């Protein structure tokens, strides 16, 4: 019975130590980050643009996106709530929209643990039926432990890569 208490105490101490090291590591990582992914898509810019900007249809092709809830426009800008897997919701505002070439979507979480924008840039590909897309995440992660998780466990580009993979699959459909 005594050895069970020692093992339990040892595990608790180990968990506290792991948390402390992750918190300490996060304090040495920058709050601000910018990361970019890019790809050539087998679809014309108009089709890619439609997929990116028709927010209400995105649950049909985006992994983990359950539904979209339109919100009242914010200063005349498109505003919506994404209902994600694991009962998570996130609000967004389309701050800039330049048809078929550029869209800037900002995370609208006042006092959130993270803030930032995704910048979508589209250019015609080598042929009229292809598009080059660049997506940049420009953001801040405030809690040190979150910075460690994103940097060392999840990966700074994981959300961007998932979105790009989903977009590639969606553009492949007729």
C-alpha cells in the first residue's frame, strides 16, 4: 500500500515538473508568429475564391467544421461563428476582400488567449485552370503553455496545412 502512495506522489510531481518545463519553455518563445503555406491548385482562381469566400458552404469540405452561424455585420464586414468539433466556437470577421486575389480574415475573440488573421493571396497559375494560393497566419499566442503546445506538439502550421489539404480536395471535385 505504501508503494502505491509513492508511485502516485511521484507521478504528481512528474506532471507538475512537465507542466513547469512547458510553461518555462513557452516564456522563451515569442508571442507573435507569422507562418505561411502555399500550393498550386488544379482549379481556376474563380473556383478557389468561391470556396474561400462562400463561408456558409465550408462545412461541406472543411475537416472539423460542423456548422457556420452568420452574425451581424461588423462595420459592414462579413462576420460569422464557426462551430467546430469538440464543442469549440470561433468568431471571424472578413477585414479585407479584394475579389479573386486577396482576403484577410481576423479571429474575433476579444480577450482571447490567441489573436490574429489569416491572409489568403491568390494568383493565376501556369495555366488558366490552375491557381497559386498562399495563406499566411499572422497571430499572437498569449499563454506560455499554449505557445509550447503549438510550437513543440501540435505544430505552428498544422491548422494551415489542414485547411490547404481540405481546399485541395475540394478543388478536385467537379
